[in-house]
C-alpha cells in the first residue's frame, strides 16, 4: 500500500469546463475549452462525487456544482453546492453550508438539476438529491432532496417531501427507510402542456425486503401542503407495483439493478426516460443496459406506467448492449435532436461502458422513436485501454460524450463529439486532446491518494459544460513514499 506524507496538502475539485461557447446555440464546428477558475472546492477539504447543472435566475449559462465535501482530519462530510459568478470569476457557496439531514454522517452521490418557475424554457431553482446514512433508521442509507429557497432574506436549503418520522423531518424518498438506497439521479421537467414550473423526478436503486435484490425506483414531486409536508411538495412513487408498495422498474425483480439515470425527452421534452443496469445476481458476469419511458396512465401507481420499446420481455431482447453476453454498466441518458430533426421532439441518447471480453469500451446508442440504434463504434481513444464512467449531453444539435480512460496506469478525462451523423458511418471526434482535460496527467502523489481513498475521477456533462473531479491534481508539499 502507498503512503503519502505531507506538510500541507489538499485535493481540489477541479472544474475543467467544456465551455463550447457563451450560449447553447453555438456552432459545434468551433469548440473551445475553458476552465472556470482553478478550483471549486476549498483548501484543506476532500471534494468528491460532483454533479453540475447550468442555468438559474442570474444567467442561462450559470454553472452550479453539488458535491461531497470533507475537511481533512474530520470523519464526516457534507453535501454542498457552489455556483460560478462570471462577473467576479469566483466560485461561491450557496445557501446553508450543508444540505445534510444529519451533520455527523457521510452522505454521497449528489446530483443537481434546475426546476421551479420556467424562464426562457429553463428552470430557475436548484434541486439536489443525495444518499445519506440515517442513525434513526438503523444507520441505513436514505435518499433525500433539497431545494434552494430563502428565509428572512437569506438563502437556505430546505428538505422537500413528506415527514416520515413523526416530526423529525425525515423526508426520505426510500420505499422502505430501513433498507439501503444508493445512486440517486434527478431531472426536472413537465409532463403536460402549459405547466408554469418544472418539478423534479428522482430515480435510485434500493434493496427490496421482499425480492432481496436491489430494485430501480422512481418518484415524482407533486405540489402539496399541510401538516408533515416540507418544501411544498410530496413524493409519489411511479410505476407498476411488483410487490405490495414496491413499484419497481426492474425488467426482472429477481435480478440485481443499479446505477440508474433519468431525463425528459420526447414531444416537448414531456416524457420521462430512465436507464439502468441489471444482472441476474451480484456475481453474474453478464450485465444489461435497459431503458423505459413513463406513459400517463390513471390506473397506474403515481399516474404513470413504465414501458419498454417494442414491449420486449427478455434480457437479450431489451438490452442496449453491443454484446448481450458481456458486462455493461454506468449508463447515462440525454435528450437531443440532430441537425434537421424536430427540436421539439428530442430523442433519448444513452452512453455506457461495456466489456469486450478484455477491455472496457464506451458506446452510444440513440432511440429513433421505435428502436435503439448504435451510434458508431467504441469511443475509446485506445481500444486496448479500460474506459469508464461516461456521460453525454447535447450542445445545440451535437452530442458530446465525456469519460475516464486509463493510459499507462493514469486516468485521463476525455471528450468526443459526433462529427458525422451519417447512419452506419458515424464518426466521433476527439475535442479534449489526447492527454485529456486533466490539469496534471502524470502525478504520482495523486495516484497514491487515489488508491488510498478509492476515489475514481468523476465528470458530468450538462449542456455546454463538463465537470471533472480528477483526483489527478494534488497540490502538495512533502514526499510521496511507499510502505
């Protein structure tokens, strides 16, 4: 095991922002890379698991970052949010210092999106979801959502949802608060024409006490008031009921499901889509990528049912995998329209990682309204490298994908865009450079901390921005040694 000895050191949450231009309508023929200041996080803090959203009341291109934050030497961490001020060129903390339900815990997996009143087609209120272990329910991990508001003229983060703890404010989204839930993702949108605000939907994975396997669940926010309602909303589970009170999205509830993501696509972006990975059991090598969309149905729990394209029923027929006999995971979804397509009916695109039997590749598929179509071959810079944690977003009519790829024992953050969309002849073009967006490609100190903390580089695309958290940059004084 490596050991790192420091006089003083810190790990910054580096936002290498893929600022393709000042607006979302920029031509994709001239992308540029720009960093929004040096670091989002503060000195003497560990910053991990970031997510980014773009927009808000101040500017349609304002950048918001939610992440886990832990002071060096402390056993606990917080979920915090910062935003970038273009005028001052600085990042600033937003709202209360911590979003945590309990301060002395270790929350993680923050995800952020903008909902609330619609201005120029975008939301103006940040909503954040995360997972957090709660002592009052047997130290199990629960899913929470908070929204940014104000009290007495001060910005405050407020928990949102039903109080499930007789006055203690436990606004957990869990189907069962005494079961662990992980990997929440959030998307704000509308499902009917004429809505004045975007309301969030959240998806996550949770252990089922009945199926004894992790399931994918979704809940949507609905405006409500009265006793026991915090933040002006309640959470309503959505989908078919597979077991009493368990509206699972799993293709098979006897399989293990994980790492979901959610986005609004389809006509007027009014159709929620969820993607996730699923496998027969925890030790199974094969794993599948599935997708489902929410369709209004008054008879279904939450007013929606989940359907898969072509009403497929089996792992092999439903999987997006390039090879259904290989392991696939970490799907991410984004809506978009190519040039010449109807901008009011963006279709979902999905990026994921999948093994070719030896190395992990990054692939992309798109939905054409009837079926899922592959978009080109592997995006890997080197086919004989392992790639992971992809993400995807549209800038104008062009999809961009970012991912982590190992080269010579180091992790690089890479970005490609679709340069040729000709069906069957798609071509992905590298825009990050072959050495990636990392601040420092070769940093042995960072690799030591990376191994010790078991933190993977993370990134997130949102519109025209890519958020990186490469523990690939570590400012340090002292020595790096080996035990």
